[in-house]
C-alpha cells in the first residue's frame, strides 16, 4: 500500500484578515502617538505628587513600562506605514486636519524619555536610564524643532487653511519644544559642570521662548474662532484641553529649570530664575484653571449633545498631566499646601480620563472600528 506524505500546511491569513490588517496599517495616523503621551504623563505626574501613597512608585513604574512598550510598537508600525503606504503618509502631511498631529511624535519620545529617568531608572538602572533619556531627548528635540517649523510652513504654503478652521490641534507642533524645555533639566545634573550644564540650561530657556511666543501667536486664532464660529464639532470638543498643554508644560519647565539653575549658572541668574518660576508659573496656572473650567463646560455640553468616543479623548490626558507637574512644581517652590492639593485633584482627573480613554481605545482596537477605513 502506498503511503502518502502529508505536509503540514502553513497557516495563512484568510482573504478577510489580510486586507483588514493592510487597511489598518494604512489608516494608522500620527495621532496615535497621543496614547503614548497620555500614558507616560500618568507615570511622571504620579511620581511628582507631593503626597506619599502606598504602592505609588510601583504603579508609576508599571504605567511607564506600558508607555515604553506602546512607543516601541507604534514606532515600528509607523515605520511600516511609511514604507508600505508612503502615498498615505504624504497625504497626511498635506492634510491640514492631520498634519499638526506630527507634533505628537516628538512629544511621545520626550515623555517616555523623561519617564525613564524619573521612574524607569528603578527598573533599568540609572546608567541605562540616562543613556535612554539622552537618546530620546535628542531625537525628540530635533524632531520637535523641525515640526515646529515644517507644519506651520505647510499650513501657509500648501494647506490653504481659513480662520474658521482653527482648532486647538494647531498648537500641537508648537508645544513640542516646550516639552523639551521641561525634560531637559532632568539630564542637566548628569552633565559635566560648567559649559555643558549652562549650555543645556539656556537652550531649554530658548525652547521655552520658542514655544511660548509661538503659542501666543496661535492661541488668539483658536479663541477667536470659538467666539465667532461657535462651539467645535462634538468629536473635536475634547481638543479644547490641548490649550492646557503649553500652559502646564511651561509652568513645569520654569520650575524644573529653577531646580537645576544653582548647579548650572552663576548665583545672580540662578536666584532670578528661581523667582521667575513663581512669578511666571502662578499667573500661567491661573489662566490654565480658567481654561480648564471653560473646556470642561464645553465638554459637558458636547456629552449631552451625544458626543461619542474618538481618539480626541486622549486630549484629556497629557495636557492635564502637565498641569499636575506644574502645580507640583509651584508647591515645591512656594511651600503652599494649596498647590499640593491642586496637583492631587488634577491627578485624579487625569487618572480618570486615562482609564476611560484607554478602555475605549482597547475596545475600538478589538472591534476594528478605530483603524477601519
């Protein structure tokens, strides 16, 4: 009797799953880096809280590890997007609604890098954490500065935008240098004393100025559009919280820089920079709270109007987290318990927003709705 050799068949994608995965990769836009930013800031903000809570450090380490893993997955997926769907990637750059989200990439790199040095060093060691943060900080800063110029350039010469199209999303590429200004101080103590420390300190203040002045130019357009054009579409309403990003991050930056100024620059300037942290930070935080109340009121209105989940919900995470770190910095420099309470209250809001956004995102990924055509 003849024996027939049966070879095991290699599992193949069904006709339905292969195009589905192909289409999912094609639809993967730069806005997905907001999930990394929103996750990393939970770890950093939790570590910055003035209050010591049982298990806080371990919880922050878990969240940081999650953000680092998400960053690695997204970088790989986005590289595949550029390789296999270069036409779509270029179309994103030329789309005025999508191009500003390219500012999320450098902020994701910077957020994970800062988290590595703040909480990740307990897991990977100080040396490895410093090296990883140095790489991520350098890459994030360079890309952030490029995007801060490239995206506005495209808006001027290619996008043909109108004033009625202004949304807080336009702020995204302009905030990236401010994130660098806030994360740079973490590396300064690990540099040799003298020129290297002073150079990075002043470079961070330069990036603080770049982002702040650019934001001051763009923000009136956004607020003017709200006054003249009325509320944003329901799905875009959460993006109102993006305005908190440059406010909270700038407050964080001046306080972080004031912490390292005495070891980086001469006494007269160090004292002045310490005073500037409070003189600037308190008014900026005051305006942030004003905008927070306005944005929350608009969000409640949108929810009552039937707003469903969209990836814009991640705008409720990173900007609020920067306000947590900003309030914690003011509590550290003023000694006022009110700022410590504010940081704790904002962190509870951040944690709630992150849990809700993460749960809906995972559900959307499982159903395929978020990456559908």
